[in-house]
């Protein structure tokens, strides 16, 4: 049980650092509420699980190829910059959502969360580095059943953080003024654009 609790905490720790996924989830919660933010997180978790499976089956080594790195950086630059700009252009949705209710389909939030995490090079490098190291270490002393159990505990930790983020964003939506919510949304959007620009610079350096 102590081991399981440690891996749940690890899942929370993996999901908690500020990055484009958290910024986008916060923006989604402010504009559309708790369930949209939570579903966004589930979409991101789906991408995380995909990378966990890739690492588990030893496919993480492909990240070492220069061409793969360039593709990842470039794709992340495009998706995050586009998402940040689109978010800035949709600030009016905050007014509409608060006055007339939800205006975005849950399916859109799910897909958006999945592709935001899937295209985030930090997520890819993080899972290949951190989870890959953990997997290599635990495989020495644990059975395959225990490795799967520990991986599920990590997923539970990520879902826990997802719920916390959804609650924070929807709570802010309830108690803060529209003007302040727009400021937070702008900062979240700029964070996404900033990460996108950083990934673009990395792609440029990798290419030239």
C-alpha cells in the first residue's frame, strides 16, 4: 500500500508542473466550467497512457533520432501557438458561457486535451525520461503484475490532479469577475504561445 501511495503521489507530481497542458486546461475551465476542464484532462491523460504504452514496449528509443526530434518540436510549435492564438480570439466565450450556459461540446474539450498533450514535446520527453527510468528500475525487482499496478497508481495520481485543476478553474469561474477571468485566460493563452515559440526555436536549432 505504501508503494501504491508513492506512485499515486508520483502521478500527481508528474502532472502538476506548469506547462501548456495545465495552461490550456485552466483556460478551458474558465470558459466552459468543471466538466469541460475535467474532460480536457482525461483527453490529455489518454495521450499520457499512449506514451506510457510506447515506453513499456520499448518504442521510446525512436526519440533519439534527430528527424523525430525536429518533427516533435515543429508539431508542438504549430499546435500550441495555434491553440494560444485561438484562445485569445475566443475571449468573448467567457461572457457567453457565464450569461447563457455552456457553448462548447464536451467532445471538443476531450479532443483538444488529447492533441494538446500528444503534440507537447515536454510531455513526450517527460514520459520517455521519467517513466522510462522508473520502468527500468522497477523491472529489476518487481514482477510484471506489480509494474502494471504501479503504472495504474500513476494514472490515478494524474486523474487526481486533473480533478483538482478542473475544480480550481471552475471555482475561479464562479467567484471571480469576468474582467479578472479574461486576464487569467489571456495569461494562459500567452503561456501556450510562449511554449509554442520555445518549441519552434528548438526545432530551428535542431534543423540548423
